[in-house]
C-alpha cells in the first residue's frame, strides 16, 4: 500500500537562516575581540558580552535587559553553529 501527500509548491519548509541583527552585532563583536587577542585567541564570555552590549546588541537601556538580549543572540549563534562555548571561553566554530 502506498500513500500520497499533496503539498503546495510554495509551502514554507525548513530553510537555513542567518543570524538576526542582534546576532550579527554579537558576532562582529566576537570577531573584533578575537582579532585583538592575537595568537592567544582567548576571549571570555564576559568580555564578549560587554563588547556586544557596547556595540548595541540590545536597544534596551537597563543592564538586565541588555544581558538578556546578548543571551538570546548567543543562543542563536550557537544553534546556527557559528560560535562554540567551552567553559568561560568562546570562539568561532570550526567548520
């Protein structure tokens, strides 16, 4: 027995998306920190968060809301496989 499932040609399905604006801001802040750290390449989560907030990862005024905005951007970048977090250190994901 066989089945047929009919779906419209333009049906929305899963497709890869890039990072949000906040994600791009956080990623650019990370790239700048990595470039500034030289060969050691050691970037801490705290340094990345502070740099991303300073770069405008969140339009919020209050620090807790800014931290939440950074956290959401970080989760998105990890889910997209663009960054890796190891303990208190962060870096670009290796392909």
